[in-house]
């Protein structure tokens, strides 16, 4: 674990592990419009690939995102997120110059087992519904749900959501600020 400052969460730095990562904009300002979401997604895919990590699943909302990745070298996590937030912050400031601070922080979690992984994956997919963006996951564009749905099929997803339904009551630390 690495903890440099008291107001920042500790980060696990583990090799060859799945990670569930969340980041929020400063004071939860809704800075992530559709154009920025597209740029942020491309930037995340590129930076994780540059460091040899697998970028598996994602959802981007107006003021935060959740991603599921698979690590190569855990010690690179801070560098990857730092680069993503620095570069996306520059892009966002061009569109919204009134904001000095763009990103607040990020949180990471390594699922303990397959069940824990699917609970977090279901939480990620369900986030647009949880926050009232849509009533059906098919109606939210900024998520890897669509690709996953095509790959897994309707019946497998129904089973996954029923079997790992604890995502409905999952409370993440970042929800508290």
C-alpha cells in the first residue's frame, strides 16, 4: 500500500490483478460532456495500453467514471492515472476555463474473488441507472455494457445480474464525499 498524503486514499500496487477504479471530478462538477467522455475514453485506453495493462470495462458519467482493468505492474497505477487526469484536465480546461481543479481523486480496489469481481462489474454497468441517467442500460452510450452484452448474450447477463445482485447495496468510499 502507498499513502503519501492524509486526504488521499491508500492504493494497492499489485501485479497481475484485476482492478476496479473510480475517479471523480472536483466537487463532483458535471464537467464530462459527450465530447470529453469520448476523449477521456480514448485517453484511458491508450494510457493503460502504453503500460501493458488490459482495459476491460468502463462507464463514464458527467462527474465520475468507473473502470475495470487488469494490471501488469501495479506500481505503474499512479503514473497511468496521473497521465490520464493531467491530459484530460488540459482538454477540459480548454472547454471550461473557469475550473482550476478538474479531478478530485481516484480509488482502486482489487476484487478478492470471482464473485467480488462480478459484483463490482455489475455495479459499474448499473451506474447510469443508479444515478438516474437512463432506465435501461441499452440507452446509455458511454459504457462497455453494449460490447459485453453482444459478447455474453442476454441470458448470460440476466444470470450474472441475478447471481451477483449485491451490487445493488454496494457502497463505495467515494460515495461519502
